[in-house]
C-alpha cells in the first residue's frame, strides 16, 4: 500500500471513529459538534477519493447539524 493511500485510509478510519464516538455524546450540543467534526473529516476523505456522493452526503449532514445547533436555545435543558 502506498503512503498516500495509507494516509487517505487513515483519514477514513478517523472519520469512522469520530462518527461512532457521536453515539457516546450525552448532550445534544456535543452530539451536533461531533457530527459536524465527523462530517468535515468525511468530506475531506470524499475529496481525496474523488467520491462525490461521500462529499455531498456529509455536506448535508454538516449543514443539518450546524442548522440545528444554531437554532437550539443554549439555556434549555435537553435541546
């Protein structure tokens, strides 16, 4: 396996780990922030792999997570 492919694969594995870790989040804000981080890493992976569906799907996830994070009141428990 070439060094470049190993690096891209490592990025994919990192994105997977971040995505799975989102299931451990106990607050909605932490969940959204983790989803946004994972989606951003997946988008980078999609660009490097020339995989438009991966990029677009995660752009949508990033947008949805950012939108719900921005519209949720900060002081309301459970939101």
